């Protein structure tokens, strides 16, 4: 007795409960579910008239897409056998070889054709008696239907790249997974699904079985209508079709001529080849279907392994994602050692597993061992990375996978989503480089000149020839410029070794029976061209104007040379030798043959300058005596060489981070005084869409709460929702290599950010270098790492003039240019604070990465004070505590020739963002302070300022001032945190602070140049008004009452 799987039981249930529901529509013919099961049962009975069909026995089905195909497949499943559908229009000899390869005995055919298929037990559909189709007598009842968990359902042949077709075994559980557990299924019983694909092609499994299992309706789409864009829309509308799975190559053709053809559909799935963004965009822009999907999956994965719902913004990219695994599918990206790849942007082989994976190739032990592998499944790989295995619980589990031979990579902008790169078997060696042919096609299709592109490699024809790349191109409708414009695009976008040697403009591509581009047919047609003349190469864009019999000897000889080397018979005047694929070897051979046969000596420069046939003939006809030395001196092209250096000037070092396509800033230090102000300025800029702020959760406060609290502390938090919505807080840790974000979020961030502003720094006046090391040194290293990984982006680094240490006092330095080498100032660092020492190391790392090519700008402000307008200032920084402490004590210490280099926070922020707004400013350092030294206040100037606001402080010797501070009991005052460093002696009797005497001049040539013509970013001096506003701010906020 046959043991039925869930697949047959579901059909039986449909026929019992909904016998009149429509199952198949095929033109004027139709079958309800009751009629379908009755007719299939009748055919099943006929299959077993002579002898019983063995379980999972392969049964051939030689029928076109249509009603009979559906009946035949259901009948084969009812007897517990395996469907082996084949395209009946193939040569009979090939069909017989395939059938014998899998030991088929019984074959279902349309009509009796014994002479073509001798040796097989044929069962013609035409012999089924309609009178027998009384479905009420043939229903499978529950008691007749023992349960079977799984079994082989289909064998489909796939050719791959090895030549002999391989029989892929498909399980019933795989079809059930396809029909019930992908993003679109189960389908609705009201859906109508088109069926037109070759039954031997795996897309037909979805058309037939996903439809039947859902109790939906199969609508047979005539092949002539499916490939005729002008008729397709009307058919889909009239039949009320709602779901269509279509080969990518056919979809591209329809999209280019009738992009609105799919408008009435609920789901359109393209599959079979890499998606074309332009074709998808055409459909989405003009009355699109409700859902447009890009599907991926080899036959060995049962039609679909991953799916991606395509939106219009996706089509602006040069590659469409193939999405994430469907249902319980497993997708791994493995390297050459079969180790999983987690990182985004790294190429690996796509390997698949789970319910959709084939049981293997029938009778192909060697291929099974090569393609179906087992690997240890590390427990850490989870669905979050797109790597899933719901069946394993331990890190040492074995996972069975199929090696697809497809190359993919995890996307950076969408963690867990996969990109298809190309086939291993379309990787070829060309000019010494490993070249991915599908990558060339993808780049060419990004041109508005190109609708579709297929690239093949023609092997060398002789020792005078090398292999060449041939690009077959369907030009876009708006391309009026032809071959030369396409060549210019290729030269501008592709590396030289990836530029096809020949471009063939065609109107269509030949397709295989499964709807895929037939690359072999393209290669065969090209190979026949030179031997059969231009008339045999109808797809080539070559004028059919041959040379005249009365041409000169020069033209005839040159034409013969071209035919030998370039395989072009009867070259036209405008044909270009290099456009026709002349390699450097052939160019040398061309010069040699011209010299040998025409006794003319031409140079390689002349060959390139006269590459067209007519131009070369003209050059040779000008005459030259044999052996004449045309060049007494080498030509002087020095001006050309020198001027050509300028062509690099328009290469962007980093994206314009405020452009319409960008606007995403990554900011560190948002919980600090400077970082909070930079954040507020960033979100106010119209070109900024979002600012991601890295912050830690601390003291029971979340990272987001700490960022908000810092902004509120300085009255910076925005009330308008459109501004606050721009703030995205990432809870992390700058001391962690992945910034405390984990691999997935870190990989997203480095590809998401348009620009990085690294403002975070620990500042503690009493702690050593070691205490600052993790935050300032390791932290900067980690943010630099984020800048270097992922997409290219600028790195704007907030440093400090403290990196130079007390150079004036210790080294006698009088002036420091902005790009001065840091190493010169290293000896002075030992006398500075741990903060300054850590900043020296951090900036040295930044400069090293700058030297390695990272686009970087460095900003070194002086002592940052409050906002010149609002007075908002940091109550905890050194300079505020110093000034308030002196006010409280009534005295100020004497320090010889010391300038504080005060700069207001609004000046710092406006200067940094103005400089950062133009990428031409990258690659330099900027001193953010007064460009006019007379406005840089000394100790004496500061005392005068305090006098003017009502604090008549007096200047006393430093040692006396320290004694007064200690005596006055400052443990609770503003100076309390500073006292250890103010008293610590580091150079004889001198303290660290006294070593800051004899301040050098901090040159700011770069800053003045970058801010020229920007009045909003001009220096604002520390005046009595600024100090009064700061004092009012301190009092209002309860910081200090002075």
C-alpha cells in the first residue's frame, strides 16, 4: 500500500472539502480540485496496470507546461513515485540518455510515439477516458492514506559547468518548505499563479506545488505570451493572475519594453540570475506590482533559498541583495578552508542547508562528495548574522551543506543580508588577473547607456592571439551614442584588465530552455563569425561596407593583416583595432607584419594614434623610406605628462558628508562639554540627517539619558522634534575594539557613517598617562579602526595644544607650525600632565594613519571657555576652576610669559564644522585659537579682566599662592581637584604648572586659510562681556556663586 506524504494528503483534503475550487486554468480548459484528483487517480491506475510502481521509482514526464503536466505530476505522486519532468522539445536522443541515466521505465507522453522512445513503457495522456473522471469515486480517504514523513518527490536535471547533466533529487519536505515557509507563502486560496516555465526547471516547482498546496489556482501562461511584452499585460489582467515567478533574463526583457506589465500582480519573483537594478527600477517606477522579490536558490536548494523584497531606493545601488534565508533554510558563507565568514564585504562561497537542501545527485558519488559536505557548526553563528541552524544546540554539531559554487558577501549596510557576486565558474584568468565576468556585467549595467550585459571569454585562437573578453550588450533605449560611448564608460569605470576587448551590440540574448542566458550559444555564434564572414554575425554592430577591389596595395595588405590578427574580414574605414580587441602582443605583431610586408616602420605611439583602419592606411600611404629614422630626437611631451598629474585632483578622498545621499555622522564624546556642543551644531545643519552618538551607560543611567543630560546641562537639548529625532544614541564602550557594539552593529556602523567626529577624551588633572591610556589611546585606536573599515569616510579628530607639552620652557620652542612633527616635542612631555601625554600618543597614531592614506583633519583648540553669547561653560574644566579659585582667594599666581590661548566654545565648534565641511581641508592640522597674538591673553591680561568684573585680585609669587590656597582650606572649593598637580614638583623646584612658562606662538596659517570669508567662524576674544555671561550661567545653574 502506498504511504502518502503530507503533500498528497493536502491535495486529498482540498478535493474532499472544496471539490469545486478551481485548480488549473489552461486556455479554454479547466480543472477543479475534485476533477484534478480524479483525473490524476485515473492516470495513476494506468501506470500500475502491468506491474506495481516501486516506491520513489523515477517516472518520466514528457509534457509541456499546462494542464496535462499538472495532472501527470499529481498522478506520479499518488503512486509514491518520483516525477522526472523533461522538456519534450529536446532531441529524442538526449531525452533517452537522461531517462536511462536515472533508470526510468515508465514515461508519460502526450501521444504515442514509440519510434522515438523505444524501450520505455509509454503512457499517453490522450488515452485517458473523460468518462472515468468521476472524482467522487476516486477520492483518497483517510483510511486509504497511511502517513509517510518524507520521500523523494522529483528529479530535476541541472547542467552546471561540468558538461553532463546531474540528476538532482528533491524531497517532498523540501517542496512543502518552499510552499509553506518562505516570505510569500503559504499563498492565499484566492491567488492565481502563472505557470509557463520549463517543467524541468526548478521554478516550475513553485508554480505547480506552492499553488496546489495553498488551494490556489494555476493559470497556464502560453510561452508566446510570456515572452511578448505587448500581450502579457492583457493576459495577466484578463485571467486575474496575482503571482508570477519569472526568470531574470525574461523579466529584464519585459521591464525594458513594458515595465507596467506586472502592475496587477500581488507578488512577482525574479530568480535564476543576478538581478538587474535598472530593470527592477523601471518596473517599480511605473505601476509596480504590490511586491517585487529578488529570489536566489540553486536547483539543489529547491527553487528558493533566500528572498529579498526590492524597493525603489535599492535600485539606486549597483547591486541588489538576495536577502535572507527563507523559513528554516541555512545559509553559510565559507572560505576556501570551509570556515564560516562573519565579516561583511568579504567574498566567500555560498553554502546552503536546511529543509530545502537536495538529498544529493542520483548515482553521482564523486560529485556528491565534492558538492555536499559536512562541517562543524560553531554555536556562535546565529540568525542575526544570516547564518542559521535551528537544529543544533552545541558548538560541535555537524551541519550538512551544499556548495553552490556561487560567490557572495554579507552586506555592510544590512547585517544578515547577502549579496550575490557571481559564479566560481565565471571567474577566469585574464591578463594575469582573476576576473569575475559577472562583476564586469554588473558594472556595465550601471551605465545609463546599457540595458543588459553578458560577458564571455574567448580562448586564444593561435600563438598570435590571446584570450579576449567580449561584452554582449543590449543598449538602453536612450543610448544614441553607440559603441564608442560604451567603451569610454568602461575605460572610466573598470580596471584595464577588466575592460572587454570587444563590444557587441545586440537586441536580445539567446536563452536556454530554462530561460537563462545561453553563454555557450553566444560564444559559438562569435566563433563562427570570422569564418563565415560578416553576414553570419547578425548580432554584431559592424557596417557591411567592405573594401573595394580597386583599393591600393597598402589597403589590401593591411586588410589581410587585420584579418589574420584580429579576425575581421573586410574591415570598414571606421573600425578601431583596439576596439576590436588588439592586445599588446597583437599590437607588436601588427607593427612587425607592417614592417615585413609593407616596408614601413611605425611606432607604438603611432599605432595608438591611428588605430582606425582608414587612419592607419593614410599614415602608411604618406610614405617612408625603408630604414629611415623619422625621429632624430625623441618627441617632447613633457608638458602633457606634467599637466596630466592634475587629473587626480577631482578624485574624492571621502564622500561629501552633507550631500543629499549622505548626511550620517558618527560622534564620540557627546556626554562631554565640547561633544555636546558639536552635537547640537551638527543636528542644526540641514545636510545632516542623523548623528549616531557613542556613549556608555553609567551610574544607573542609560547612554541615551546621559547624552540628553549633558545637553540639558548646557541648555543645548533641542525642543523641535525634527532636531531631536536626528540623535541616535549607541550604547557602547570606546575602549572595546568593536566599540562595545558587537560585530553586527559595528559592521553596520562603519558602512553607515558618512563621516566621523572623534571628540571623546578623558581629562583628569591628577591621574597619570596609564589611567588615561584606555580612554584616550586605546579609544582613539578603536575609532580609527572604525574609520578605516567599511566604506571610505573622513575622520575629524579633536586634539589639543597640550600635545606639545611645555616646549617653550623645556625646549626653548618659540613657534609651532600646525603641521609640526610631534616627535620634536616628545622630550618636553615628561613634565606635562598624564592627559597631555596620552593626547600626544593618540594624535601620533592619528597622524600615522593619515600617512597611510586615511582622510583626516586634526583640530587643536587652546583653553576652551564658555559660549560668547550664552555663557554656557564647563564648571569642571581646568580653566574654569582656576579662574573661580583665584576669584575666591583674591590672588593670582605669577607665571612668566604665559598665554592662556582662550577660545570660546562657539568659535571652536563653528571653526571645526566649517573646516570639516570641505574635503579639500583634509590632510592637515588646525590650531583653533586667536590668529592675532595680541588678542591672546597673558596672566596679566587675565588679572585685568577680573578687576573689571569686580574682583581686584593681586598677583603674587607662585609658591606663595600655593601656600595661601592650602592655608585657606580649599578642600571644598573650585581648586580642590587641582591642588595635587599644582603642588607636584617635576623639574627641580618647579611644578608642572610653572613649566608652562614662556608659551610659544601657535601658528594658525591653515586655520586662517580655511576660514577665510566665513565671518560666522571668526575668533571671539575673551572679554569682560564673555566673562560676565559665564558668571551668570554658573550662578543660574548653581555651579559657582561668584
